[in-house]
C-alpha cells in the first residue's frame, strides 16, 4: 500500500524508509529518543528540539499506520458486502459523509495525536520544573508553545518556567537578568491572578535587593 507523501518527513526524522513497518517505527523511536533524551544531553537545546521532533514523528506515523491498517480491513469488508448486495454502496457513502462532518466540527481543536504529543511534552516539562531545571524546561515549553499556540495549559507551563528561572536568578542576586523572565511570565499567562501576585512579590524582592 502506498503511504501518503506528507508522512515522508516523519519517516526521515526517524531515519526510516517510507515503507517501514510499525515495529521498525517503534524501534527507531526508542533508539533516537534515548540518543536525544534531555537527561543525557543537559542544556543542549538542539538535542531537546530533536527529541520533540522525534516524539511528534512517532505519534504521527503510528497513528497513520494504525489507521491505514483499519481502513484496509474496512475496505475488504465493504468489497465483500458489495458483492453480496448492491445496496451496500449507499451505506458506505452515508458513513463517509458522517465522518466528514465530524472532522469538520473538530477542525478548531488539536487532533488526537497532537493532543497526545502535547500532553507527553507537558509531563516532561513538569518533571523538569520539579527538579528545578528551569532553562531546559523553558526550551521545551517555548518549542511547544510555538507548535501549539494559544493553548492555555502550554501557556501556564511556560509562564511557570519563566517565573521559576527568575526566582532562581533573584536568589543569586542577578536582578537585572531576572527582570526579563518576570516580564515574559506576565505576558505569557496574563489571566493568572496568582502568578501576577507572585511576580509582584518577586519585583519587590528585586527592589529590596538593589536598595531601591
């Protein structure tokens, strides 16, 4: 079966030919994810970006391959029904139209594979924040925000990373370096009242530390 041409980039990111099997996709993902995992490449932004691309490629390919297998099974079943009864064609067309309407109504939302990718990366960012790896968390969150803009949970996580980095710098009396991160945090999650209060307290710490 021919694979969609728009999937070629994802095969390339996993260093696979376009006729790779599901098992080969899984093996390539495990190998490359281990190679570019942030725990093994601390502070390496390029590796972090590669890790995200590999995750996205894996999700897209697995979803596409599973759907292709399901569609193949359905196609065979439809052909058998058509041979048994000419009326089966009408049922087939009706199902297709229903699927088109469902796809259209969900166009404004993330696709299931995009949502899975987003949640997986958010979990990774949360783990980094828990271990106070602020800069690395920012790398991930900024990349995720660029891929999925206007997603509230992504904005909240990015703002937390900015705020955490600012507090880290304030603790080390690097006040001027901390200010831009506080500004980014306030712009990223504008409607978070608790965050605004925390940012205000951080500015007060800066003023006290600088003797203003």
